[in-house]
C-alpha cells in the first residue's frame, strides 16, 4: 500500500469528498482518511427524523446532483447514501477505519500517524468539519443516574427515552426538530438562552435559500460588511413547526438553564421543573488535540487561516463554519471552498 502522497485529506465527510473531487481532477496522488466504518455514517447515525433545511438543489457536491425533486428536502439516510455513492462514482480513494493519532510537521512536509500505520504527504487538508466534540455542560454531572440524558448527536428516536416529560436544552435546527418530534407524544420543555428567529422554508413558492441566493446572502463573504453582520447572528430556525408547537402549548418555552440538581432543572427566571429526560442540543466544539503543529491555532484552539489556507505552509482546513461564506459548512456550499483550497495546493 502506498504511504506517501502529494496530499492527505483527513475526514471523508462532505468537505473531504469535495476536496477529493478537485484533487482527482488535478491528478494529485492523495488519500482520504476517516475513522468511520463507511462513508456517510456520520449522517446515518443521526436521529431518525432528521431532514435537511436546505433543498436538494443546494445539497449536492460538485459534479453530481442529488437525485429527486430539486426543491424537496432530503432525509439523513438519503444524504448518507448519496455521499457513499459519490465516493464510488468518482473513485475517490477513501480509507475508512483509520483513526488519526498524530499529525506533525516534518522537514519535507507532514507525517500522519494512524491506527493503520504512518502516512507522509507534502500537503494536508483537515476536513473534519464543525461537528467534532459534543458540548455537554458540567451541570449534567449533578443529575441523578435515573435521568436519561443524551446529546442531540446521539439521540436516535423517542424509544430511547424514559417515560415522562423531556427537557430539550438548546434550540438550533436539530434541537427544534427533536422538540417537535417529541411533542407529538409527550410533554416537552424547551430551554433557550436567546430569542429565537424563525424563517420559512419557502417564501412565495420558492425555497428561502433561492431568495438568499438572489439577495446575495449565500455569496456574501466573511470579509464583507453583510457577511460580518450575518456571522454574528444566531442561526435562524428554518420552518414554523416549532413556533406552532409553542403557540399551541405543545412545547413549553423556558429561558436558559443555569443549574441542575438530582432531577430538577432551574431556569434564569427562577422557575424550575422536575424532569426524567434531557436532550442536550448544545452544539459542538473543535477538537484538534491530535495535531501537534506549533502556531497552527489561536489561544482558543481555533485554526489560524485565511479562507482555509493555514498560517503553516502546506496545511489547509476545509468545512469550517464561515470559512469564507455562510454555506462553508453546508453540503451545497463547501464546493467553492474546496476548489479554492485545492487550487492553493502548489507542488514543487
């Protein structure tokens, strides 16, 4: 097996596959490494009812459109199968079951230590995406062992839960979808620390993303005035299902949760509720502990980069939120960043 490449891509999700597409077009020798068992499993393993809020026409990677109604919305298994097929269709060299232990710089490039052995490359594209390490607040440690609690990334369906009410903490689009699903069969309390903004999936018969495209929102870069403003806002919740559930009393809205004790959650308005189940829809944080390269990250552990080009020669990042535009971490928006990063790979 070849162990020396022009480029090693780390992560076989949408960002890594998009990079693979352009690397192949440019005839680089490369491999895409991923610790999962099958391409698309990061989607397959999400909750059963997950549906994208982006239409199919904005949910495809370069060179191969997602099949089906372009204005419809794909479920998570459809996306998982599409990514697996994409890798096969373009014969992208993906090696699964490969966990990265250490990435370090050498005098001639980089060394990647894995559970499958060592790889060397002149360039590295880190495409592990924004959803690396689930955030669960420390207050979770004070809950009774009788309480069922799970991060939204490990929630599958209502059958996992104990009987009784559910407290969903956090209201991004995943938290909103999960709360709506659970409200069909049990009492749901939703704890949110900020004012939620709802946007329709469609407006005047067109996807809201088509309007975003027409208005220049999708093309606004992080360097633009519009892009800087949008990047500082909380992500909107697409669709009005949760809003209707709140208005109908099917979901009880509470402010931020600030304390947990045994089986009681206390909120910032001094109210409290006894719970039997908790879904932590509290997002993710980056985890680059396996990268041992000096000056590649800032004091908060975030990559230092300009549109994916690291401050370290030959090191690139891909699939980061707002890497350059609003859609940088979305399936339909990662292609432009992937093309830019691959174009920036210059071999001697």
